[in-house]
C-alpha cells in the first residue's frame, strides 16, 4: 500500500472512467449478509480497504467468503457462531457498527468494540441504541470501549428518529428484519445506499417497504433463505469526485456505470457554475472547455436528496477555480473543515467561521499536504491536479479506504500522479 501520492498539476483530465460499486452500500450489505440463514453472491463489490477489513472481521466470526472474481464474492454466514466483534480491526472502520443491528437480528444480543473511521467531530450512536431498545433490547452496557446489548424477545415497534441518520436507519432496519411483527421507522434517511441495503435484504427473503422515503415499514421474518445473487449500486461519491475533477482541471470526463438520478444534487450545481453536463442512461459527461470559467455559487450540505456531505471537501476545492466568492455551509457534521488548513498551504484563500467556509478564486501551487480523512484526501488530490508544480499528498491510506484503483483511474484520463 502506498504512503503518498506525487501529483504534477496542470493537465486537463480527459477520457472515460468506470465507476465502482458503492462503498457505503457495500458496508451495509456485508453486515446484512451476516444475518442471513444461507449463502448469497454479492456482485460489484469495490476492492477498497474498508471492505477488506469488514470482510476479514466477518471471516474471523465464522463467515466463509470466496472471491469468484475481482468484484464478486460468495458469502456464507452459516458458520457464524459468535455475536462478539471485539478485535482491533473493528475499531478501524465506522461501517463495522452495522454488525450491531445484524447480530441483534441474528442472536438477539451483540458485543462490539466501538468503531472508528474518519474523525470529523462527534458521531454518537444514541439514535441506534434507542431504536434497538424500542425493539426490546435492554440497557446498554459499556466497558472499556466495548458495548453490549441483549433482548429476550425482539418485537416490532414504532421508531421515530429525532434527527435524520443514515447509520441509525440502516442499523434499526437490520435489527427489525427478524423481529416479530411490524416495525415502522419514521423520519428515516433516504440515501440511495439505504435503498440498496433494503433491496438486498428483500432479494434474500426479507419484507421491507418504503426505503427511499421517510417512512420504512419492516415485516419481520424468522428465516431468510438467501441463495441468490445481488449487484451493488454504483458509488455516487466516487462518481461525484471525478465529475468535480473534470471541472477543476478544465477537462472532459465521462463517468460510466452510474445512476444519473443519484447525481442530481451535484449535476445541478455544476450546471449552475457553468460546466457542461450531459446525462446518458448510465453515464454522465462533465466538461469545462479551454477559456471557460466557472462561476461561484453557494452550497449547503443536507441529507439526501440534498447535497451530500461526502462531496463537501471536493466541492469546496472546486470553488477555488470559480470566479468571485463562493460559500459552503456544512450542516451535517460540526467539524468537517479541518482539511482547509492543508488547502491553505497550497495557496487557497478560504476563511471559515463555524459551519461556513467563504472561498475566493485562488491560484494554487504545489506543496506537501496531509490527507486527514477519506474525502478530505480526495479534495487535496483534486486541488493538486489543478495546481502549479508538484504536490505530495501524504497519509493516502485514508484515500484508499474508499476509492478503488484511484491512481490507475486518474492516470487513465491523463493525470500525472504516482503512488509511492
């Protein structure tokens, strides 16, 4: 695995990129596979670090996993005989917390080392716990970073989320899949990967309705026969990153294997800024031709179908290449502007105040910068591609947690980038 990227900026990116399977959907689907009663086949699985770690955790707990091709696995959970996921690997990725809902559904109890992932502020799981308790779990026991929950009987119930939460929606949906009776999640999150996890479970024998709306109804099933295959949706954040890179470098990129509707929050903004956006059935072309200049706009991150917080660092970087003054309001996480100090090392004129970043058009130059987290790292590479001179991006492990073949895909469209 690489330690750093060396990027020489100034090359317009032009060509075609195949988008990989969704990281966020894959994490939920792998956890969901742990509560099935037989094997399944999962296709379009991204080859990235977060997925590798979660699959290793599942194998350590007894799951049998066989790679059938580069992006397809056979997943057999019949050998899973432990509800305790406490290895150090669990703390490395945020997505491991979906094992809470999966094990509550399968075993009616769970013990889990608190997970990690990107650090940009408090990410509490109180909504998850309240949902589990509504289904019949007792009090949470926490000791030395390990949490435990147990239910004598798991029964469907009405659950109202005090705030929209993707993680809580998926976790409660997983737990309710095998609960007796009917569970209704109100004020549910609507993200595409929630729909994908629900569709996966339905394909394997579950009865989940309303995913993608703010009310999800789950009719519990005691047995999920599986024995089927499922293809994960494309990664909207990966696609969005490359679309932004096209506009950032005055390039011309067509992203293939995507669902254009999932990209609407971004495509609307790119068009507002003056980029060319052309949609196909499963592709989007983004171009900004030589001599054309982007216009500054205001962004505000919101739960889907609003602008995704996972594209906020990349979009903030894009505003550096736009005429005038742009604004980014981060309304999802309270501390996701940490990466801006790194952009300032490259000459970025950005001022932050709380959840607001004010961005001026800036001429960027090469520097040595540190990828604080996954999407911040992608933003630094985006800036590097448009900067004068050479940029060294360090801690690229954070980037490779969520982007498959990142360097190869960029090289394929003309980027001067090397992994070392």
